């Protein structure tokens, strides 16, 4: 074999080996299959009262107008977000041509957000920690939450994909290492973050065994096609999905919790949009569509008077 050919063969083999090893390391670092020698701490599973759970009902149009400027700010000041976004953007540019039947309204940014979330790196951890705390108050969210763009894009991605996701509900599993969650049967709970789960129980166990969840989710979405690790068969559950605990048991050295989806449950809605568009006038958002309703006190009084007059006269006015 000629030296040049031998060099090419050796170099190619080495590169291939490194790629395989890197992939294996990435998978291993995301999974936490080994038991910790230290005892897991206990925590109560509740409604996650400090979670930022905005569903952006009725303000999508406003958000799409506000997000580009906000993106530039968060991209330049949030390293975890910027690094993951760059990697995910490159991935989506490579993969996009394979997606010929994307749902109507599904934007590139939504796909990139999903890929960014599933990257092997610090983003998903620091992001979810921030999500669980950002709902302390509206002011705290506006001033301290530096993942507004990612939160919005992930929420929209799941909402649009959920419309075409089949079946309507999924039975999934989630394993956790380091925390033993406890709860009570029939108790209402939320995860209060974007929660990864798997359709395969063995995959879920590789992430931890201190707490093991069996979950029926009706708002979680299969994101296998938008994941860096499609083999994990991931279903992503939104922060606002409310569950009922159907069973809680202590099985040897782990806690086992069964959850059944109940409904969507949010404290917040369109908080960023309100802060941008409702400073000088009262407003609300119609959840049926992206429609901003502004109300002046004089308009309310006049409208009420006209309605009363209409009832008295027995006529219908088309205003």
C-alpha cells in the first residue's frame, strides 16, 4: 500500500474512532446510570408555585414582534444560550431538508430551540433551574429571567407539534438521580419546568433510579425528530401540565410515582407582552386568538351604558 494511501486510511480511521468515542461520551454524560455513594435528598413534589408557566395565550403575534430584539440581548449576555443556539442552528441547517411535512406555523426557531434544549451541555440544567424560580413574581420574571426567548420558543414548539402529535396522550417514564421525590395519592402536582421523559422505561432508568416516574402525559410531545439523541425516544413535558398522583410507593432504595394528566394550569399569561404594550392603558389578551384588547375606563362606562339602553329598548345595536 502506498504511503499516501496508508496515511489517508489511518487518518480516516482515527477520525471515525474519535467521532464514535465522542458520541459515546456525550451519551454517557447525559445518562446517570451509576448509583451515587451518597444518600439522595428528599423533596416534596408539589404544584411548583414559583415556576414561570406562561402559555402565551393570545399574544403570539405580539411576542413574535418583540422577540428579535430580545434575542440579540440574551444571545450576547447568556453564554450557555448562545453556545447551544449556535450548535443547534448548524444541526438544523443540516437536518431541515429531511423535514417535508412540518406543521403549519412551525418556524425554524422552534426547531432550533428543541435541538438546543437536547444538546449535551449545561443549557437544559441552568435553564430549568431558572424556569422553576422565575415565577416568584412578575417583576422577578421581567428583571431576572434571562431565558425569555428560549422559554417562548420551546412553548410554541410544543403547542404546534401537539396539534399533530399522535397519540393524543403518551405513557412515558422518567428516572432521577440524587433526589427522592415524595407525594400522596390524588395530590395535584406539576413539574414546573420543561421535563424530559422517555417512551422506553429502560432508557429512563439510565438517567437515575432514586425516583422513578410512570407518567401519562397529554400535553407532552414526542420530540424524537428534533433531538440530538433520537434513540432516547424523548417526550418533552411543558411546565404548565397538571397531574394527579395515582400512586406513590417506596420500592427498596427508590421512590416510585405514577402520574395522570389532568389539565393545563398556569398562573401567568403574556407577561412580557403586557409589559411592552400595556404600560399606559389596561389590556388583556383573548386566548382564542392573537388579539390585544385595550380598555379605557371611559370606554367601559360608555359601553355599559349602551348595553343597558339596548336592553331597555328591546333592540339590538350593532356597534
